[in-house]
C-alpha cells in the first residue's frame, strides 16, 4: 500500500488498513521502516488525546482478565479501547504463544475494542520493540484509552512506566510472594495498586494483604507529587471493584493535568524514547561493524579460556571500532 492509502484509511477509520499499518510498523524491513516512520510523522497531529494505562504484575495475577473486564465496561460506556498485550518470547526458540486474546473473551468481540498481542522479542522492559509506535497508531485511529499489558516477568519491566500516563500494579494474596513483591522497586513506581482475585475464600487474605500494602506505602515516597497511591480490592472475574479502579485512574489523570505535569511527562517520555532509539541504533551499528564481527568470536574464546576479561575485551573492541570507523 502507498502512504496516501494508509492516510485515507485512517481518515475513514478502516480497521483493515489500521491492522496493515501496525504490521508495517512492526516490520524490520528497511523499506517498510521508512514508510512507517513517514506515516507516523503525518499522523502525529491526530495523536496524544488518549489515556495511556500500563498494567504489570507477576504471571497469574490476572492482568488479562482485569483488562478484559475493565475494557469491556469502558466500551459499554462509549469509549474506544486498544490493548497492546506483550507476550514473553522464548529465549530458546524466540517464539511467543500470543494467547492474550483467548483470555479477553468479551473484549475481543466488542466493536469498540482492538487487541494486539505482540512478542517482546527478548526486549527488556516488558514491552515489544515497536510498542510506542503502535501506541501512536492506536491514538491516531481514535482509540481514547490504550492499555499496555506487560509480560509480567519482574523488575526489568519498569520500561513501561516511561510510556504510559498511569502505571497500575496488580498483586494477589495467597500466592506465597507477598513479602518478595513488597521488596521490589517496581512498587515505588506504581500509581495505583490493585489486589486482584479478592473474592471467595481469598477475600479475607486479600483484605489482610491490602492492609499490609498500605503500611508499606506509608513509608515509601510516591512516584507522583501530591498523590497518595491508593490500593484497590478487585475481582476481575466478578467485576467487583472495577468502577472504583476507574475512579482512581480518573482522579489521578485529573490531578496530573491540574498540576500541569501531564503534558510535561509526555514530553519527557518522548525524550526517553529518543535516547532508547539512539542506543538501539548505536548497538546495531557496533555489532554489524566488520571489524567487530571478525574480532568478537576470537575475544569470546579468549574469555572462555580465561586469558582475558570482559573489560579488556571491550576496550579492544572499542579501539577497533574507533580505528576502522
């Protein structure tokens, strides 16, 4: 498709064109990359009007189910919801299951919703390599709330905090991970903490865990000035606490806009995105350099044999790169 065809498709809200645009953005082909970047540049005036929500938590915390319930509720209220669901990629095969749609049974069938499962590709930060570009396309197409569900693999996924307006941490009681979860630095980044699966026999444990989390939050500095991080008891399956969660989100966004830091935060995120792209570009240039390719294998063997250190190997590679560039 030509660039003008994509632009016309966005103007007419053609979902087929929208899906093809996302495939274009996620492509690694050089020709596709050039068209994709020009498309995003032309669509930028249509972006920035959504609420961007990040969801993280350990595997099994119920992120997908909560997003399904909350997203469906918002769709029924007239919102248009986009979900970027990131699946972890295998370190062995590089593949991903991409099964998030199967866990969002109601949302996937709603005409106001769009769900895009993407492999993380081994990228640290819990997000896919092109998640930010995809998010912009969603905004340009008219989705006014964008959910980013991270892979839920631990502390490395704090990268998602740098691309959303509100960062929501899901936790569960009775999983044997309560104390460890409290220790993680990711708690300090959370704007809202949700104790999910607060139903049935687990309700009392969830309430006790919520009290424990409140005590912890009392001694931590909130990530956002003037905001006391709330805890919310939710049952994604039963729908309890979903309205209260959205109320917390709405209050937080309103406060950030009232403080005048909402757009400043968006600008800072764009700068962080630029620096990340610079780092990715320099890394690619470094490893694709002929002199580096030629020497890296030898230096790796030297390290394995105990004849050199990683620091010495790095100095050698940098000297080669600077000399041959």
